[in-house]
C-alpha cells in the first residue's frame, strides 16, 4: 500500500501541478502548457519529468525550509548586541553602527543595527513613542494685552489680481481680528504700515506675539547689545511695546486656515445674500385668482401680485444687478432731528 504524504504547495505551484497532470493524463501539448504558465517549453518538460519522478512533491521549491543566503550570522549578531549593551546602550542606531565599524571592526548596516536594538528594547521607533504633551499657553485676560501678528501669502483675489500677502493682527484674549492689511510682500515697512493703523485705532498693546521670521527675529546675536535687534523690534522698543517673541512655544495661527476655503466661503456668502434679496422680491403664491380649497369662506386670492414682488420667470439681469448694487452700497444712517427745549423747562415723567 502506497504511503500517503502531505505536501504543502503555494498557488503558483498548484497551477503548475494541474498543468503537469493535464500533460501526463490528458495529453496536453507542452507548447499550450507553456503559454498557459508563462514558461518556456523546456521548463515545462523539466516540470513534467519532476512530476513523473516524485509526484506533487517534485514541484515544490528546493529552497523551502532552508536558511537564506543573506541571513545574518547568529554569532555576529550576538557579538554586536553584546558590545552595544555594554558601551553604546544610550546611542542611536546610526551612531552605534559607526562606532561598531570604527572601533570593533564589525560592519553591519544601520537598519540591521536598528532591528537588533529594537528587538532588545534598546531603541524605540519613532512611531511607537508616546506623543509629546505640550502645555498650552493661557490666553490673556483683557483686550489689548497681547496682539498676535502674522502674514499669509496667497492669491487672495484669485486671477483678478496678482498674489499678495495678508497681514493679520489677532487679539489673544478675544480672537478678534483687529487689523487686516493687504500688501505686496511681508516686509518690515509693510508691518510698519499695519502697526501704525493698529496704534491709531486701538492704541499701544502690552506686547506683540510673532513667529521667528526675519522681520521679528535675528538669528545672529551680536556680542554688543542692540546689534541683534531687528528694525521692527527697535521701533517697538521706542514705542515701549515689547516686540520680541514671548517665552512660550510659538505657533502660526494662519497655518491651519485653508486660504482657498476662505475665498470660496466669501464668494458663497455674497451669492447667498443676493439669493436672499431676490427671494424677498419673489411672489410665492402657487395660483392667483383660484378659490379657497378648504371651503371655509376664505376670500378668493387676488389676481394681482403683491406690490414689489414678481414671479420667478419675470426676474431679469437688471434685478440681479440691482440686488448687487444694494448689497454693496453702505447703509444709510437715520438722521435724528434735534428737539429744542425751552430754558428752565422740566422733563415730564
């Protein structure tokens, strides 16, 4: 009785087994089999010979269950890991790899050292490290104590004008937009113009909070005092307003704002205002001159539209232009008439 043997095949070897069985048992031509498997005729003939000699086990890969040619030597790995534990436990993988090559003559790649140190729990990959927790800075208590200033370069007017920079002054206590200033570039003179408008309107703040741009921060600190201060910082010092960055983590408020979304929402907001103005002038009656359907004695609807309203199909381009003009025009303030009082007259209660 033939002994049953368990053979493990992958999908490619299983396909080859089916084709070899078809050649041996059903007389499939080797040329057709080669086209089906994507092999040459000689390769198919060798597979058939191995199948006839050993059966399904002859189609298995001969390298299965054998160590790879590029496998790391166990003794070398243990030696390298022992040296790292004794001398370079607090080193990173790259530096430890360099020291093993320079001082001990062990040449391994830094990725191999990284895997060895990770398995030995001497190194934690960046993705597995816990996130850093930053203490948020508390807001200022009152309006005007701290003004955050920053610039944003974007095509704010799309293709209707060249790209420009928007300088924004935001109050830290209330998140109120204090100054919005469009300029060609984010330069010192542009910040001077925007700061002057802020001072003329709101007065001097306690401090300005900026990023580490070259307008506010000088990377090269000179030995003598006053040489490492920018022109903007010197001007703020003369105004008795601290223009340097505060001792806390700086961040860019405008970096998290989608500039394109702001422009699209602006256009959508204006379009909605025009649509609301036209809807207020539209006659929403479904039928004019028809009797009441409830038979409660309600009077017949008038045939004429309400004054100042139109049907939907009667609106023209002139109505849209009129709505746009009314939306852009500034509101008219009501004029209060002065009431003269006689001298000595008492106010009536």
